[in-house]
C-alpha cells in the first residue's frame, strides 16, 4: 500500500484529507506541523509528502526541501491558499512539486495524488 505523509495545521482540513485518501486506498500518516512530520520522515520512507505551506514550527517548503534531501525519490504536493508563494522561484521548493490551490474538491486531490504516484 502506498504511504502518504500529510502535514496540515487545520484540523478539519486534515481530517477530510485523511478520510478521502484512505477511502481511495492509501495509507496516510498525518501531522499538524512540519517539524513532527519531518521527524516521522526520518524514521520511515513515504511515497508522497502532501503538505500545507503555511504552518507553525516548520513551513511546508522547508519540510519539502528537507524531505527530498532525506529521500530524493519522494514526491511532493503542496496544498495551499497561497499558490503564488509556492511558485516563487526563490522558495527552494522541489522543482517537480505539484501545487493544489485551496479551495479544491477532494475528488480532484485524490485524482492528482493518483497521477503523481502512478508516474
């Protein structure tokens, strides 16, 4: 089963995302901040990092940068209400990261995750 690490500080959003991805057949481990998510990434491999950008303790871009240092093969998808931030060339976000702007439909998220993990 493909494993997804989710970092999202909004509790309701995190619950919805976990539920939708589990129904689609993925194993999901979720955290409410980047630092906890990063600590878990150091313990075991994941196929996909799904992360909000604006979070306390460690933002999603920093988390993604560190995740790809740990595992160059991990795929990264940002979920954000601030798409312009994610696409900033200076952000050091992983080059092939996908950005999904909020609000989005859960079906769209599941479809995008499926496409990324099939690639």
